C-alpha cells in the first residue's frame, strides 16, 4: 500500500517586484526558513517542497501547471509574504485542479515594536496580501482551506497536517479501482449509485469481476502458503480450542487462509485498492470471505459488504488519511438498537467483516461458527469488541443530483457480553443522543453501512468534502432535528440552482 512518503505538498509564496530585488531575496530567505521549520517540526506527515516566490501572472500559471501534472504533488500551500496583486493569480487558479491551502501567517511571530520602520512594514504585509488573495479565491469560487496562525506553532501545524492527510488521500482516490464480486444485494437502493458520476466527481472506477476469477486463483494456492499463513494467524490471535491443531474446525480456518491468500493476490494483480463481496454470489468459494476481509482492511484495502462500493471506497480513503495514527478504523453496520434512556445505543457489527484495528483486545479470538446465511460452510472469523472512546461514523449516498456525505460523531461504550453472537462488534451512542442522532441520519438518507474511525475528526471529512465538491451534513452534540431539516432544505435549493446554472 502507498504511504505519505509517495507524496509532497508544494509551498508557493506570493510577492511582487514593486519593492525591488532585495525585498524578493528577503521573501525567498524567509520562505526557505519556514519550509525547513515545517519539515523539521515532526508534526507534518507529508514533505513540504518550496517552489519559490511568484511575482507575475506567468510565474503563477507556470507553477500551478507543473503542480497539476506532477503525480507526487498532492496539493499546494500558498502564502502572501507581502502584497501580491490578486489579478496575477487568476490564470493559474483557473487551471489549478488540486487541493489548495491558504496559509495566513507571517514570518515573524510578533510586531517588533521598537525597531519597525516603513521598510519592514512594506515587506511584511501578510495581513494585507492574504486578504487580497482571499478575495480572488472567493470571487472565483475556488475551494480551499484557510489556516490562520503562526507557522511555527503546533496548533497551526496540526491544522496543516489534517489537510495534508486529506489531500494525500484525495490523490490516492483519483485512480482507485474497486473490484466488485457480484452485484448489489437484490433490491437494495442505498448502497448503489451512479458509478459514472462517481468516477467523474470522486475518481472511483468500479469493475465487476466474476467470482470464478477468484476461484481460479484460489485453486493455485499451495499447501506451503497455507501453512505459512496459519503460522501468522497463530502469532496474532488466540485460537479457540476447536481451531487448534487437531480441532474439528481447523480445516475451516485453513480454507479461510486459502481464500485470503487468493484474494490478496487477485487484488494486487488487478491494482485494486478496494473490493466488495456478496453472500448471494460465492460459487466455489468454501465460505463467506469474512476473515480475509477483516485482515485486508488492516492493510488498507477498502471493503463494502453486499456490493457497497461507496463505503468500500470511503473506508480506503479514511484508512489512508489515518496512516500512522493508532486507534483504528473499520467498516461497520447498524444491527440492532438498545433503548436504555440516556444510554440508548446502537450495536454495530456485521456477519463477520469488522476490522481488528478497532479491537479492545490485544489478541482477537479466532473461531468458527455457523452463519445461517449465504448457504456455505461455517466461516472462520475474528471475534472481539471495540475500544471505548469518541469516533466518527461516515457514509456517502447518491441523492440523484449530487453525492451527500453524512458524518455523525459517536461515543463507543463498553457492551455487555454476547455469548451467543460470535462476531466482532462495537456499541455506540450517536451524538447528541440516539433519538436525534439516528433520526437525523435517517432524515438525511444515510446508509446502514458506515466507515468508522477513532482517529479522524469531523475536520478531516469537512476538508475532504470541500475538495471533492460534495454536500456535507454533520450530526453532533449541537444538532437539533428542526435546524437539521432547515439545513437540508437550504442545501437542496443550493444544489438545484447550482445545477441549473451549469
């Protein structure tokens, strides 16, 4: 899987030649020092590359053009060291197609009260120049993130870091191939959508693959490969007695290992970053590939059940954003409700496919049980409960005239034991509470599948929606149903008018 090392963010400083060559040299020196400081801070996941000071329309256009066609460039940070006339940015901004961050800062932290003269004031005009740049990006309706703060402060760098993670994940998604084994679950609407529009808007390419193609790879998996995979399983997980050497279910774990090996080979050969399965279309696959899906999510492969390609893609993107963070993410599904007053909650699980990155247990349990769906043999799976703590649940739905992202802040709490439900699970209270949180989600048309993360915050997905140009609805501790409905109605008008004007 790709990492942040494969990307870089360009830093472009705006100035002009009005103040002479010495001023340009000073601007350049300050910019170099700032970029060096940002890279050495340890707070940024992506390398910042200084691309010089631009002083004319041609220099701006040339630099942005190069950024567009450089695969390593995930986005551009702009900063106006001094006054940079905004007309000179028009051509470049018209052609620029990557994420943009406008950093409103200045080289010096404080005003040098005792020594500041006109030369200093003329040179250090970020308070002035950034407003000029802000005007032209607003007039051009250019999506961007604005970060305000001193460049050497941790808080400022953390906001830049969030945008960097999102910009890199956006770059990763621009060529995302999603493999679908089988189609949607019959007659299900919310997990489907316009795949052509998704490729135009979000970069996703969705390909159907007959399950027979996976079976052909599965048949070539060797016993030696299976034995090696079983050793890996035994080092990472606690095996139920029936799954150990000589146990009655040992063979089912070995068959699950065969499926995982084949699926990983298949996805690598295709160059796919995400996949979906459907329990109605398994052909000669011994069991639902739940264990394989759980483990492949750990490696960053997006997963969606029953053909849900949008959630598979979103999981991959959220996993990519959270690389290097420690709490974990997973595909999840709303299963059943627990009405308990202020503690009313939703049990999150699935038949099998929950990612062990969110497990509270150091070593999840490997076990085999009947499933009662899919008509296949008893599948192996990892059983665990999730960590407790704050997280976000997100989904993308197709509203016909636009894609809508819905994000709900949730609090995962400790569940009671489920001795007769041998699956991985999480229990959460949607904010502000079950009644409002679940009600708003349903009013917004949200899916029963979600991509969940402990590490990411709403700000990450706000940045993502801004870059992608899709609608964003947030459900949190401030949400009320009446205000939420008003927001949705206003959004409907906005998108209808926007489409009419195109």
